């Protein structure tokens, strides 16, 4: 009899152990449901949001007219190197609605709406790239003077980082939340500015006009980063607001759309992290080499570092440094600097010094 009681107690303890291990998760789920339960929309409001996104996601004539305007403004802003003009193109941002439509369609299982939204994104992106490439090609061949150099606004759109991914995720969530609540429509222009979609596409067209693979690939990575992050955040936000099957119910698997979008974000995160690591490594090397150069120059030349270019290859480092000095370096001083760099870097160093004369008038 005692043995039977002990067995029963053991079974009760064993059955309670999983519940104890699940308590943090259940507590977190209760908090989420309690807070976001108040954010759920009425069925009428859901129908209005769906109808609005169906209309906005359909690639009609007005959609392509807005693509034309937005891409033209963005391209001229990039060519003229004017950030204010580029921001104006982001305010129009006709691609945001199809992306939000794609997110809510994939969550709710609306295949026809999904196809329309996806088609609108593909056609709109292709049209923007084509318009930008044509305008860039023609503008740089007009008879008035435009320097055949890459503007700063273009170069900004050729690099992406994990910060861009985070901005796009927050922006996508804000866009979905503001769209679902009519009193928050005023926030949508700010979201469009934060999550740039048209400028990277127009930068791709600029790269095609200049036949620059670096510009094309860099801008494409930035666009796909923003696109995947916005779609992922919008799916999560719409699901929290009560759209689709994902309602934080117990023992419910993640919706397939959430899983696919999360994988897309993860895939994009990998090259972004690699680029970020390379940028940090390059910055550290630049700071290290500049400190070595300035620390091994004689005080009598009163050196000022103007520019530093470092090209690191396998077992070799090429350094080009531009210095402003009151006099030129002598051969022994140059040899001493080169020897110090070789000793401290531990690799063969090829060094070029550009000396700019400087006169100090007291």
C-alpha cells in the first residue's frame, strides 16, 4: 500500500516537472495576450484594412504613374547629390502598400491578393530600375557639365549594415500598426522616410548606367534587406492585431509565412554581419596604421594626416598616405617610417607618401 502511494506521488511530481519548466514561457504568453489583446481589431476594421490593401496592392495605371514620379525624383536626387530630394521620393514610396499587402495575404492565406501584391512589387521595382537607368544614362550625356563621378548619395545606398535591418524591422512594424489604426495614418510618411525602398532601386539603375557591379550588388542588398525586414515585421504585427491564424494559442505552430519570412531575414543577416565585421576590421586597421605613422614622424615636420588608403592582400600591405607638412621628409626619415611600419605590422609593406607643403604664419 505504501509502495502504491509512493508511485502515485512520483507520477504527480513527474507530471508537474514539465509544467514547472514551461512556467516562464506560459507567463510570457499570458503577458503578451493580456497586452496585445487590447490591440485586436474588430472584424469590421479588419475588412476595411484588407479592402484598402487589396486596392493599393493592385498594379494599376495610377500605381505605375506614382512609380514614375517617385523613381524620377529619387534619380535626380541621387545625381544632384541632394539628400532632401531623395527624401521627397521616399515620401511617395508606392512600393510600401504592396509589401504590406504581401504580408497580410501570406498570413491570411489570400492567394489571389498575394499574387497581385508580388506582381506589383516585381513590376514596380523593374520599372523603377529601368527609369533610373535611362535617366542616369541620358543625364550624364547632356551637353552641360556634370562631373562623371559617383555622388555621395549613391555611395550611401551601396552599403548595408545590421542597423539597416533593425531600422527596417521597426519601420515595417510601425507601418503595419499605423495602417491598421486610422488615427495613426500621419505616421506613415515618417515610416516611408526611415525605410527607404525607392532610392536603393534607383541606385541599381544608376549602377547599370555606369556598368558598375559594385553599385548594383550593394544597392540590391540594401533593397532586399529593407524588403525582407518590412515584410517579416508586418506579418508579426498583423498577426498580433488579430489577422490570420497566428493568435498565440497553446500548441500552435508558427504560420508558414512567418517561418519563411524569418528565414529570409536570417539569410540576409549573414552578409550584413560579414560586411559589418569587415568594416570594423578596416576601421581598426586604419586607426592602427595612422597612429603608427603619426607616432614615427619627427615633430619638426609638424605633420597633419590628410588621407590614408590601405589595401591588404595576402602577406602584403599597400599603404598610400597623404600628409601636410612644413618641410619634406629626408631619406633617412622616410626609411625609418617604413621600417617601423614593417616591424609593427609584421608583413611586407609597400608605402607611398604624398607630401603637401604647408606654411605656418604666426
